[in-house]
């Protein structure tokens, strides 16, 4: 079998227009030489081409999940769209349990939700549909919305627009209680100082009084504090979470909510001092099912993923990534599961602890490259390497920092390619979604959300020929290139290899 190293340039999109395009402006000499001299093609990684709604951007999470699956998958976004479209929530046992709890005890309902149309962690349409469902359920309890402002998977200054959208469907018993940037609460690195700030907003009446919410938010914008970083704000309708209240997590991502959920429901949580208030918590999907069983829908898992299949064939593997991408490279890559695969080592490189990635745009890419090279020297059969820079820098909206981050990745590419030749590895390069190709649009708006652009797929082997396709086809292509029979789960997926590949 050929030894292979697959390099994932997370958030690296391909777009011809050079304006605001950090990928084009970075002058990535190594990548350009590889693209010009080896078989390559473009993959669609967004929208209907990969089973998402029309116009829906891909993401690191959905992209890695799809790459790992090598076939069509069920996205939570699609499933929830269907639930609300067909009015199925009213038949859900856990939803009805929550409603009965509210009616019987006349307690408050607190909804924690990211206001976004990005579709990565949540979608504002689901909140609107849920509020309409509450009306049908005849709920008269006070409902307090604790809105998280996005600015990462959506535009940087959209929170007021989103609030106006939901205000149109809010009854008198529904109020927006707090606003807070996702920076403080959707954390995956146990930064409890940030999380404590948000917890105290929910439970301890601590935060900035914002009686004129729009004016306060505009003042933040004037100081260059955009949605992702808005401080904890208490509206004129503020109400903290109290004993016997019910809390609903209306995002559908798991990893970003786990730390907040843990701080709320675990009595011996020691990340920071907390109150003795322990509300009943519900969520759309399992967040940390070992500590909270109150979720409406089960996760749909994908079996026989690429790495799982390789493991079953006794092919040794290494996965190398920064911890900012640990969930993409493990949980999502493995089909929304946490697997302990034989012969597969996950090597997580600690990311920087700076609050903003643009402070050090190279991140820890050099250590990622060095670790990948070490893995080749240790003779793993298959190595998967993720560079986070294009994605996480692109989401900052900092054009120059994104360019700098891409240039750092390009240096790392050169080092890995050189070592791959010395250690007789074949090299595949791809991206799972697009971001860094559009940082500034033609109207000079800063764009922080992902894009609809295609992504690259390269095999550094001049004996093959490739054709354009979709991200779905990447895993079966790699297996076919390695002369490994496809598992039955991938056999209905076409590959990117032309018939006369040899």
C-alpha cells in the first residue's frame, strides 16, 4: 500500500476575484507551485451540492463530517428545518415534558441561543419557529431570551437586525433579557475566566445595564467591539435564572455548549465559584449526555467513516491538529462519535492562549508541521494533518492577519512536502470548506462568515487525472487511489479519478 499524508487546509477557498481575497493575496509560493504542477480539481463544499440548503455555507464541522463519511449525511440543520416545517415538535416526548413542567409549576423559561443565520451552531429561523410553537402550546409563562451575538459565522454587526426579526413574533410574555458575545460562552478550551463572566450574567445579575440596547450596541461598534465580543448586557427586561426555572439550549452544536452546560448542572463544578441554583436544563440534541439526559432529538451517527475503515484494515494512522480543531478532526471526522480506534493516534497541539488569533496569525502551525514530519519518520501508513489558520484567521475579519497566517501555512507546506518525498509518502491536499477567500467584499464590508466558494483537491502524483466534483467524493477517491476496496457505505459515491488514471 502507498503511504499517504492528507493535508487539510481548513477554510481555504478558491475564488478568481482577487479583491479582498486573502488566499490570492498571500502569494503562497509552495501552494501555487503544487497547484500548477500536479493533478488538481475543485470541490463544491456548500449548499445543495453537499446536501445543505441552497445558499448555505459549509463549515469546518460539516466539512470534516462529510469528508470522513464519504457519502451523503444527515445534517442537523436539515433535520431541524424539517421538524419545524412539518410541525413535528408537538409530538416530541421531551418537548411535551418541558411544556408540562412549565404549565404545572408556572416557572420561567430561559432560552439560551446564538442569533445567527450561519447555520453552523444554530439558525435564527429555528428560534422564530420555536416561539411560534410555544404560542400553539398555550404557554403563558414568562420566556426570557438570552441571546448570544455571533459575528463569526454571520456578519459582524447583525445582532440588532436579528433582534428585530424575533421581536416580530414575540408575545407579551416573551422578552429579550440579555445579549452577550459568543466569545464569552461558546468556548471549547476551558477558559473559565470568560465563562464565569457569562455565568454571572445569567445567575448573579452582573453585567452592563443596557436600558437603551440599540444605543449601547452602537457605542460598542464605535469602539470596534463587534458582535462576537459584545460584553454581557442586561436589557430593561433582564431576569436572572432562579430556582425551579427551566433553561433551554436552542443551539444544535455539542462541543461549544458543553462547558456552559457543565457549569450550570454539575454541583461540584470547580471552574469558578457559582450559585446554588440548579435549573432543569433541556437541549435540542445531546450536549454532554453523561450529565444531562433532557434532549429532544438523538444524534444521527455515521458508521464506517474513512478513518474507522482504515483502522479495521490494520492501517496505522496519525491525526495532527491544533486544539482549536480537535472536535472537527475527531468527533465530526468520526461521524459525530468519540472513537478510540486501534492503530490511530490523535496528536493535539496546544493552540495559543491569546484572546484574538490575529495577535499571532501563524498560530502553532510550525509545531503542527514538525509533528507531521515526525509521524512520517515513524512510518505511519496514513497521516491526516489540519492547518486551522485560513479558517480561524478568516473569521477575525483581519485581512492582513489572514494573509500572514496563510503565508505561515505555506512555509509549513514546503517543509512537509520535502519530508514526504524523503520518506516516500504520497501527498493529498484539500480543504473542507471556504472562508479565507473572502475577507472584504466589493462594497468594502468585512466578511467574517464562511463563503460558498469551491475548495481545492490535489494529488501530488502525475500519473492520475482528476475531475471536478464535491467534497463527498474525497474519501472514496483517496481509497481508490490507494487501491483499497471501498466499503459498501461509500460504493454509491463517485470518485474524482478519471478512468485512465494510470
